[in-house]
C-alpha cells in the first residue's frame, strides 16, 4: 500500500510554503488532476503527486512559463501516460472476447458523472470566491478596529495630559493664593 504524505511533509520535501502548495494543488485539481482527500476534505499526497508537483515547479521555473501553461504541460504529459495505459488495457480486452461491455450505459453514466463533477467544481469555485471575499472583509474590519483602538488610546492619553495640566495650574493658583497677605485680598 502506498504511503500518504501530509501537506507539511510535502512542503518540507519540496521546499515550499503551505500557501504555495495549496495554490499548486488547487491549480492541478482545477485542470482535472486527482489529489486524494480524506473524509474531512484535507489533502493527502502520494509519491506520484509529489513527483507531479515537482515537475510543475520545474516547468513553472522555466523562462516564459506561466503557472497556467505549466499545469497544461503537466496535464498533457499525464494524459499521454494514461493513454499508453488505456491502449494496453484495450489490447488486453481484445484478447478476451468473452467480455462484452455495454458502452451506451457506461457512456451515459460517465457523462452524468462528469456533469456532476463539473457542477461541484463550479460550486467549489463559488465557495472559494466567497471565502476570499469574506477574508478580505474580515481583514478590512480588523484594520478599522485597530485604528479605532489607536484613536481611543490617543484620546485617553490626551485627556490624562489635560487633567494633569489642569491639576498643576490649580495647585499653582492655590499656592499663589496662599502667598497673598490677608489685606491684599480686597485689592
């Protein structure tokens, strides 16, 4: 049985951070590359996934290669590998004439499954977009709250400074009043 690696382990192996790994995995998944997910939706990576991401990093580091072009190159090379396997499977099927597969039913099921997958991908993309918007709003609100806290702190400092000045002036006036002679009060 193949070993499943955690995202943190893959980050260490490839020397990338978590955001970069998540970005690469999302791009690959968006283009149809299957990455294992557990029941909680967390990604797990097999050796083939790590090699694919390593190829992706190599492609994207080449001059003139965008991330999108790199993903397409990865998907083209992986589909070529799958075609070779499929051809082998077809050859095996041809040697066994006993097996007959009803193509219409399988094709209809496959089309229905593909439509569901595409619909789920659209829903996931919408959810990701909403989560990004929510994160931006939360960051904006946090920034505003920090500004308000700084304003309140500054106002408290000013009030304290003013009260100290007023106390000082009052004590000076009281000291000056005590220094006057009793006969100078009527002047």
